[in-house]
């Protein structure tokens, strides 16, 4: 199964166009949050219309999983926390969003919402506990913020990931987590697009302007992952023992 | 939508069941409807364009104001109730705050459209085709008095 992972598209129309073009080549497309751009020219209301139509196209080409990021909230819940209500509206066959757990091949994927406050965060914990299931398949989380303390959350100066996610991850031990959020982690010394916390693989493709977006192609059958960006291409052997490091190809 | 004029709440209520067509694409202008509760779907030629559930959302206004057939179908996706003005022009004339409310809705829509297109042009600024002209054309369209130029039927090809 070939997976394409992108994140932080931030309403880049060219990047969405590129996704539409390449989506048929993959079994699964994961968009790990920040589909919208709160600082963008077009109103968020308009951006939602446009992005919803892209998602509709993408799900026609392949199976799509999309979680919300900090840019994607369009409504507040009763506790005053931002949630991506619009994503709930685009949920369809072949398109899973915040709150969904689906089995795809030998993967069990859980799509996590961006948590803006304690209520959403506690819901997320409860949701993951429930989604844990029998655990025969490999468990994949899609979660916009990367785990704290990992190279995939390195800003160049500090780790700026999610400490709560790190706790969840250490407790529930998923097979891997797909994130984004820290745009430049893969481009900084000390940062990376792939790392491992105990036995959990963590990925963050990073964010660049223009098409194609920085992206990761993951093949868990062959146990390899490839990152492509303006920096070129790097590969990692996920089956290699010990502290695997990515290498340029 | 905020600041819904009180006059709208005085209009009679009409209820639609799930699946009912509230407005039919191509149908003649007539009523002006304001969503009170429930949700509707707007579609055109069978293609879903939008889902609307905001209280006070207005339907049929383009058709009333421009005296043209409805450009889209509105159907209830759940039981939905509307405040209905059977004589929209009279209703607006006697309730200027409603006319203002609709004008504001339309201005907001135009502003959103404008920003969308300016952004498309910015994101595709390396394109040398019509896309590169979008903001210029838009600037003209947004800042002039619209002329209604008659479409004269042509005798030949
Ligand atoms: Zn971002």
C-alpha cells in the first residue's frame, strides 16, 4: 500500500491542483491538517468552499484522510474552543475526517482533531482509548501537531510539539503518527521529517510554498519512506534496526 | 447571520419536509424566503453547491431583484421552516431594514467573490493567460455602474 502524506497546504491552490493530479497513483492520501490559511487573502468562508470541492475531487481519485489543524477551526464548541465543523460536513465514503477511525488494508487509522482547549483534548483521549480496538492492524494516527521533544517538532531553536500527544503516544503506542504544523522541522539542523519515539514512527513532511508541496511517500509493506522537497529526496529504511536515519538518494 | 430584522419574524411560517424542493431551478420569481430552522441544500443541474443552516439565510432574492428565473434548486435536507414573504417587493418597500439586510448580504457575497478572485490571480501570477487579467477586470466590474445592454437577436449567424 502506497501512502502519500502532505500537511500545511494552507490554501495553496497549486498544491491542491498537484494533489488532484497525483492522487490516483496512491492507495491512500493523508492531509495532516492546516488546509486553510487564516492569514490568506480569500475569506475563510470562501476557502472552505474551495477546499471542500478539492476534497470532493480527491476522494474520487483515492481514499483520503484529513484532520484539522490550528488554521481550520470555523466554529466554537460550547466551551469556546475552535473546532473544524466544516470538515464534519465533507465526510463521505472514501473521505474520513476528525473523529473517524477506519481500517485501510492492514492499517487502522484514527483521524484526530486539532485540540484548542481541554474539552477537545479530553475528547481526543477518550476517542483514542475507544479506537484502540483489538490491535491486530498497525495503528496510524493523523494528528496535526507533532509530538513534543522529537526532531519532527524542532523549530531550529526549540521543540514546539504537543506534550499531550507525547503522553498519549507513550501510553497507547501507535505504530506511527502523521503530523505537520512545524513547517520547517525537516529543513533545520537537528530537525527531521521522520523520527521514532520508542516503537512509534513519527512523520512531518514540512511546508514549502508552491507546487509540489513537500511530501512523504510511505510504503509499510516494503518498510520504506521517501521525502521529497526543494532540498531533493531522502529515503529511510523503516526496517533497519536501531536508530535509523534518513539518507539522501 | 446577525441582526435579522424583526419584520422577518412577523412573516408567516412555512414548513418543508426532508427532500421537499423549496425553490426549483428555472422556476419563476415569486417568494422571498428566510430560513428559520433546519437545513437546506442548494444545487444546480444536480450538482450540490452548498449546505445552508444559518438562521436568517435568504433565498429567492436574486430572482426577485433581477426578475429572472431561479438559478438553483433549494431542497430541505431535514425538516426545515422558513419565514415567507409572498409579495417581496411590497415587503421590502414597507420594511427598508429588510431591504438593507438583503443589500448587506449581497454586498458581503460580492466582497467574498472579489477577494477569492484577487487571490486566484495572486496565486497564479506566473500565468500569462486570462488569469493574469482577473484583478484588472474585477476592479472594473466592481467599481462601475452596471449597464443593461440589450441582447439583440441576430438574423444571421
Ligand atoms: Zn501550518
